[in-house]
């Protein structure tokens, strides 16, 4: 009898085909959603450009991959609640007291635009972001057997805490953060586009003002010529204004090449999405702090006693906004208990 290899059931093959199709369908919907997000944020007139999706998608996919890598490198999640405050050096560094920590969680969850529905025993996951302020304080420093007084030291304070993308699962929070990163990149494009549009509008106003001044001077010159010889001063002013108008026309033409059409706005959006690291950066930040939140180097640490190293992410948007952050989780009851 001839031996035949067993074949996989047709149902298994159909299931693989169905799962592959379903996965591609999900990915397509995600890309479509992301296209709408970045276009609505940057400039909705981009939709007037023929084939804008085809031109946008390669850059968008690059930005989505970048956002995914960036979000995956955020430290945490760490657990934050009042019961851990005295034992956790990171919580003591970020919040000056356990009461402020508790009040922050309650206020943040109460003020959410879209409340997170979770049972009192459930967990909330979010990105905690904050600003950092450094100031010089004066304290004691031990050097061998000598105690130095009034030594300048640098102390760190964290303020303006904010919970970003709270949800009931880490996966949901990370997905929201990836979308927020895309939105931030599109916001940088929006700022660029609107700035260029404003510059073009201003140049046109200046041209209109110059034209009005020239018309006034030419009108006065014609009227006065019936009663007096032509004014050389007025003629020189008219010539200077005419020269300025020629220069202004050249500036307007250059500005229009940058942002005169919706296709130009699309070009700027594609440029920023194709090079996301030029706008949105995340770096790992490690700080050695003592109990007073004084920054200590390794030598200071040996001389002055125990210090604690905390690790945060440092976000920088378009070299303007800078925030520190870490993924956190906490029991929902922490945010609703009295």
C-alpha cells in the first residue's frame, strides 16, 4: 500500500487565511484612522490634493513605527499609592508628600474629559508627566574629617504633574500614547504650515500698504502739479516705494512656493513625518538624588551617605516643550477613596 503524507484539515487552512485577512483589515483601519488624525491636525485642506493618501502613507508608516519604538522605551510601569510612599525613593523624589500624591490622583481622575470606568479593585495605567525645576541651595558637605558649610548644591523639584492616556490596561495606554505621539508630530507640521501661511498673509498686507502709500503720493503729485513744479522729494519717495514693492513681490513669490497651495502643506507634513526624530525626542534620564532631592555625583554619594537613582524618560517636542515622564499604575480605589 502506498504511503501518503497526512494533510492539514481544510478548516485550519481557512482559519489561517481568515486570520491573515482580518489582520490586514485591522492594520488598514489603523492606517486610515492615523491618516485622518494627522491631516485633521495639520491642515484639513490637504484633502484637496489628488492622491494625498498615497503620498502620505509611506511617511506616516515611518512615523507610526517611530512612535511605537519611542513609547516602548518609556520606563515603568511603577506602582504609585500612599502605602508605598515612605519606602519608594522615586515617589518621594517626584511628590513632596503622600498627601500630595493622593490628592493628585483624585483630582486627575475626577477631571478626565472621558472617565475611565474601572471597578474599585481594578488597576489604572497611565503615563505620568511632569516638569523639572533645578535651583541652588546651600548645605553641609563632608570631606574626610572636615565638614564644609554653605556648600552650593543643585536640588531638583518636579511640578505640573499630569496623567496622560489613563486606561485599565497597559496595552491600551501604550496604544493611546502612540497615537498621541503621531498627533504631536502633526502639531509640529501644523505650526510650520500656519506660520508660513501667516508670513504670506503678512507679506501681502505689507504689499497692499505700500501700494496705498504709492497711490496717495502719486495722486498728490498729480494734483499739486497744476499749481507748483513737481516735487523731487515726492518723486524719490514714489521710486523708493516702487522698489520696495518689487522686492516685496519677490518675497511673496518665494513664500507662495513654500505654502501657496494645499500640496505645499502636504509636503511639509510628509517631511516632518519622514523625519520624526527631528521634532519629537525621548531620552533616558537617570538622577542620583539624596533625601533632599539634591543631585549627587558618585564622589558626593560616597562622601555624604546614601543616594537613590531614579530613572525617567525625558521628552522634547520641537526643542520647545520638555517634560519628564514614567509609566505608572495605581488601584482605582486610590483615586476615589476619601
